[in-house]
């Protein structure tokens, strides 16, 4: 009898896995993991989750860095995650600027829908961990589970939003829930 695929957990990148910047993360050197984030991804992997990164990267559309540079940043992120003992199932990004009107830029749910289609899972209840309301709005649009982390100055979340200090704290909750099943 075939086993069900491991559950997915969506992770925003900037501000959740690595330090964010108003000037954008434009190079591998600028990509700096947040304390405990790589270990949290490793713990999620060990607990049977498939972490999938879902990230707006309008710096590409703005001409601040190329797709090739972004690929290099993502390769470095994958290597850092793997060195910590984790594995990313996939990375999806939107390269468009906000004014482009695409369906893949969060808060629109296009990236989540694409991931679900390509990786073969239903979106209902899938945790999405983000640090901005736009991340969580994308989750709500498809019936996923919005989880806020971090404390961005001035960021407001919809009433009743599940909130945790950081990715490690959110991961610990998800792992504990999975272990109770």
C-alpha cells in the first residue's frame, strides 16, 4: 500500500529564513540566515515535512539583480540548509514588480497553486510561515494555514493570526502537532 507524501510547509524567504533588507538581498554575500532558521528547517525535515520556499523577488523585475544571481543565492541557501541537516523540497519565486499585476506575487496565490500542482498536494490547511501580511493573505486565499513570525516594525496582521517569535518557534509547534497524530 503506497504511503501518503510528506506534508508540505511553505516558508517565505526574506525575514523568515534569512535577514531581510529594504535594499533587497542582491548577492550571495548579502544572504545571511537568521539565527536558528537553518536548524528549524532541518528539524522540520527530520519530522517528515517537505519545506517549500515561496518568495517575492521583485529585485529581478526592478533590474537590481539577475535570475542567475538569484539562482546563486538559492543554491547557497540550499547548501546551508543541507549542511544543517535539512532539505528544501522546492523553491518558487515571483520575479515581478508589484505594479506588473501578475498572479504569482503574494498576496496573490499563484505561487502556492503552482507548487501544489507541480508537487501534487492539496493546499487546504498547509502551513505558510511568513513575516508579512501579504504572505499570510496568499495563504488565506487558498485555505492554507497562515502563521506569522518575527516582529517587523509597523506590520499588522489580520485578527486571529497565529504568531510566533521566529521560524524555530513555529517549527516546534508544527512538529509537536505532527507527533501527536
